[in-house]
């Protein structure tokens, strides 16, 4: 049983996500020294398996941290205290990058577009011509809206400029494609609790040579804990600079083994198939997709709640009556969206159950639905895919 409640507990958030049994068992293994040979072997394998998901040959740095910590780390390391960032903002996490910069007194300009859309690369190219930016900062998978950035296009624009491309792929990595080296993404930050199928608490950063040159060319990070240079020195010895959350690295290694056993292309295809089925099923229940960007997320599905239906009431009822935990919004979209994770340890039956409980919830709340329409539409998609 997942909780003390007698109801089932279905964790269907866009993070944290459900943790597979294999990973939970890995978490129970004995804690070993983070400076010893046993851990070195674990982190070496976790690094190699992470690289394949990232599409990189970079050193991968691990931190005891939620995602926001490594977002902050990417800014303080690349910008130093004088560099200027161009932040592409199309949702809650773009705004968070701006808030971090503002809080730390770092220079940041922004290109802002309405939530649900993505920033066009032409606008980025134009701004890079005029300004001396040390970093362009983007969110790969904007979890608040379901918009996905076209990183291949963005990388092509930033690649031949002095700027470093920093990308938050916290809710993307492991669920949607990332080809860091091919696309020219200089810094990828991510975290354990989304498509990587682990509990919260482990942050990671993958840093390109171009980014290292920038980091080494200025006065250094205005932070002790987050200094990437210290992290790299430790990583070369199979360690982290400070005490490692050893159990979480063991868990990540297990989750990555699962991903590669299924096959990374197969894992990405599964995410695509499940997200497509959930979108179709939701549409059949009268829930349109909120996202307007050309690339729509396969790791989080964001429905717009129709006028007259309170999204917060749907979220509450799904939990209280059906033990199903999905997300609404804690920002300007409060009450207006329903967000369901389709990332990580997620199956066709999870999607069918989501749609069944969603239908029942709408019915319980007096909203008109055609019984069975959601699951039937999802099934049709799943059969074709
Ligand atoms: C979850 C998430 C984060 C990080 O949030 P934390 O709560 O700090 O782990 C950052 N960016 C995106 C896009 C996310 O989905």
C-alpha cells in the first residue's frame, strides 16, 4: 500500500513521479562511503548511462538538490558576477530563471511570449546580434504549459555566437529526446524526480567545453556550494565535492539501467504514444489542450478547463474520491488547467485509469460527459501507435 489511506494512491503529477519497484529496492541498499571504490563504481556507471540519455560526452556533475538548485547553479557559474543572460520565458520556469537572476543581482534580459507558446528562434538571433550575452537560457519542456522548445533550432542560432546555451530539461530528460552535443546545448540541468523515475533530491548538470571556457574565463561562480569547477575536480575522482546522496545515485543508476534495457528510442516512443492517447482521450471528454506551441510535450499533458469548470475542484475530487494525484496550477493559470504527468514509469493502463477517473470526476461534478468516450478514444490511438 502506497500510503496510510485505504484508497489507492496514484501519483500522476508532472513530478515527482511514481518510482518503480526496482528503483525503490535499489534505494534500500546499504549506504557506502562517497569517497570509496564502491561508490566510484556506482557513479561511474550512472555517469555513463546518463550521458547516453543526454546525448553527450561531457562530464556529468551530480548535486544534492532539487531542480531549482541546479538552475541557479547554471546561472551563477556561466554568468559569474558580470555576465548578462537572455532568458526565454514562456511559463513558470522561464520566470523562475528570471527570478533567480534578479534575486542574485545578475543581469538578465528576457524575450517573453504568452504562456503555452514558445519563443521563435528569429527573435533570439536578432537579440544576439545586438547584445553581448554570455548566456541564452531556455526551458526544454515547460511543465506549466506543455510547450517544448525546439533545441535543434535554438542550438543552431546560438552555436556560432560567444553565448552559452543553458537548458532546463528537468521535466524533459529521459522522456523526450535530448541530443546535447548534436544540437549544441552547452549546459543541461536536470533532476531525479521526473522522467528519471527517482525520488526528489538529486540534481545533475552536463557542461560543454564551450561553457567550461566561459566559466574559466571569468572570476568564478559567486557561490561556494554550486561551483562547477569543484564539482568537476571531484567527478574526475568518481566523487562529488560534498557528501553525495549515495542512495539516490544508486537509484538513478537502476532507473537508467531500466531505461536502457527497454531501449532509449523505445522509451521515448512510449512517452509519445501515451501522451498522444491521453490528449485524444481528454478531447473526447471535452478537455482541449492548453498548449499552442508547435512542439507539444510528451511528458506532461496540459488540458485547459472549459469555462464554468473549476480546475481546482477537479484536482481535489480526483484525489479525494479516486486517489489520483494530478496537478492544477499555482500560478496565473490557477483553476484554468489540469496537468497530468506521462513521464517515467507510466503505462497504457495508467492512461486508461486516468481517463476513467477523469470521466467519473467530471460526472460527479455535474459536467456533461459521454460515458466511456475518453478510454475508447485513447484505446483507438494506442491500437494505431
Ligand atoms: C520540476 C521542474 C523544475 C524544478 O523544480 P524543483 O521543485 O526545484 O525540483 C524546474 N523546471 C522545470 C521545467 C520543472 O518541471
